[in-house]
């Protein structure tokens, strides 16, 4: 099983992964794209033929700074950094926690230390000039917003220069208490 943040609505998604064989139907768009975002419903690195899909995309469009990805970081490796290569435009790691306690509470099947090791391995394998393409993202809610200062320090420790913070957009009635409106005075 993969890690899954409690705010992910993956179970509401209806559909399947794009069959690899259908990727060729996108060839004209791939050839002319300036950016291809491989983010979707869930963790992109889980796609069974992710490497094949990336190689196919690069065979049609070898442009530098082409691929954008949002990931939870659990499957990042040095091999992934090499595979993305100069084609990486932006890699956003949505971590949403600065402590093991918060991460373990909010993630299902995740392990904070392991995820951080994977992020470090990825960062170390990236050429120095490409490390600025990685961002650490934080979805703030009432259960984690006090960790934002530590999250910024964590990003620095991981060698990530850009931190983005967004608020949790509540989409379930039972999650209304997680909305930052609940802590307006703070």
C-alpha cells in the first residue's frame, strides 16, 4: 500500500490509469507541449509503467524543463532523479507535516523517516543546478498549521529552497473543523 494523506479524495475518483498503449494517441500533443504535468489522482510513481511512459514522452519531446510532478515523496529515489534528468521542470513534494507525530497521524501507510530518506536521496542525486526545481508543499489545516515554521526549517535541511503553503479546501462536512477559519483568532 502507498501512503495517503487523510485530505486526499482518491476514493472519490472514478476511472482507471491511462493504459500505456493509449499514450500514443497523445503523441501530437506531447511533441508540441512546453510542460507536461504527470500529476493525477494519486501517486504518479506508482503507475506500473511510469518509466516507460517517461521514456516515450522524452522520445517525442526531449525538451529540457518539460515534466512537472506532484508527489508525496514516498517513492522518490536517486534512480527517479536520473530518470527525470534535464527534463524535470518542477517537482512538488506535498508533505504537510514537520514532525513524525503529525505525519503518522495524517497519513495512512506512511512513515516520516522513510519519506525524508527518499526525499534526501532524490535531492542528492539531482545535479546541483536542478535542485531549485524542487518545492516542498504544505496543506495547512487546524491539525498542522502550528508546524509551518518547523516545516520551513525542514525544507532547508532537505536542501529545498522553495516552500509553498496552501490551505486545506474542505470538501466533506465532517472535515469542517479542519478549516483554518476555525482558528481565525490565532
